[in-house]
C-alpha cells in the first residue's frame, strides 16, 4: 500500500502541475494529498481490475504447487475439466484480451477434437 500511496501522490502532483493548467478542471474527488489514511481509503474505494483480469490459473508442471492447469489447460486433480479463458495468460497483452482469448479457445478446441477423434479411432479398431 505504501507504493500505491506514493504513486497516488505522484499522479496528484503531476495533474496539479502547470503543464495541466489548460486542461485540468475542478477536482471531482477531493482527497487531502497530505493525509495518507484518506489516500489509502480512496485507493481502496476506487481500485478495480479494469475488466481485463488475467493470470489467475497458472499453467505449469504438476510438481509446481501454484500450477492449476497443464499445457493442454486440463485442471490438475480433476477429470474432464479445462480452464479455457484469459485466466491462463501469464502476462497481460498490450491490447484487449478478447482476440488472444479466442485464440486460446481455438487451440484447445483443436486439442479436444483430436483427443476425441483418437479415442473413437481406438474404439473402432478394437471393436
């Protein structure tokens, strides 16, 4: 929180500099820039994800205690469950997450189709 308060103060200082005089209007959320507790409360009240949360389901080896999914996005410890969304992205892309999420889904759709075809081919051979 200390770093966030310092960042809040820096943005406040920048926005109140002469460079912004022509474009800056009245302050619409008055917070005392000298009151760290008020700044912390402001940060807690207004912080959000900006609607592009990613990286909450780590991909990794089964030995990694933080890994949730393998390289085919199957969830460790559960059968027939995959996580196929932006939560498997290790880092945020430079733009909207929609297109990369679609590509993740397309890739895993191919993996699922191949696994299904392979399973049915084996059954047909052994029937």
